């Protein structure tokens, strides 16, 4: 059941529990929103919904029964990309205010979602399910090669500084199986550069602590 306590803070919803071993902990997409808030210095709360027992209230806020979704005052948004752009518009740390910088940030944020992640996620799923042939490999390698070429020429995607576009692109690229697919030194240096940021480290540690506590409580009940 969704928690509905009143708060003046931006509220990020995630699952109350996910599998820790060979599971998505550390990659559940509320991490992107926690990270963005940490970068921007935006105060936020994290609340939870059930992974296994999805309620009508959950579906009313996220019609696919997924996470994350957010509430910011009267504004409620689902989909991590849309949530990220909402947060980015609240802080120049994440999105430049000049028209060119803002447009380039938007294009690279959407590119991370549409040109890379829409291929990397189904490719990863086929890999972890042990498919004998993964017909998406060549397509993914092509997209990753394009990104490698860009990152070989610049430190950041936009305006010579970190933006929400880097946050999202690095989060898409940091999946272990994707990092192991081919030799892309510029991309690897970029992933390390972005994920070494204190805001990522804090957000990642908080998400892992959340799921580890939930996992421990679940195991204790099971015993």
C-alpha cells in the first residue's frame, strides 16, 4: 500500500523490497532521482510500494505498476526520465539555463533513454536469461560505439560540465554486462568519473541500505 503522509518535500517512491542476490538492487531507477536530488541539493523523502502486492492506488500513480514515481507539491509524475527532467528544471546544477545548453541537455537525456537504453535493456534481458542467440548484440555495439566516439572527444555531454544528461547516460552505461561488452576506454573513464561523484555514492549507498534492511527483515520473518 502506498504511504500518503503529507510532506513539503519532494517524495520519491520505490519498491519496499527487491531481491539482493542476482537482483536489481543498486539499479532500481529511483536511484536516478535520489542522485539528481543529491546533486541539486533538493530535500526529498523516499516512500515505498509493494513489489508483489500492487494496489489500485499504486496503479493510479504509475499505470504500469512500476517505480519510480514522484510527488512534488501538486505535481505527480511517473517514468524516471520525466521525473529527472522535472527535477533538473529546478536546478541549474543539472540543466543549463541558456537556451542552447538546455536544448542540448534535453537531447542527450532523451538519447540516453531512446537511443541506448531501449536497446540495452532487452539485450541485457536476453543475456541474463541465457538466450542462445542475442540478435540485439550488433545493434547495441553500434550504439555504444557512437557513444564511445563522442566521449573520446569530450569530458561531458553538454556545456563542458556535468548535467542530468550525464547522470542518465552513465546510469544506462554502468550495467556490468554492458561495460564488459567490447573495449571502450573513453566510456569506461566516463562511467567512473560520473559515478565517483559524491552525490551518486550517497544515493547508491542509501538505496542499497534500504533494500538490505528490507531483505534482512524479510529473511527474519521467513525464519
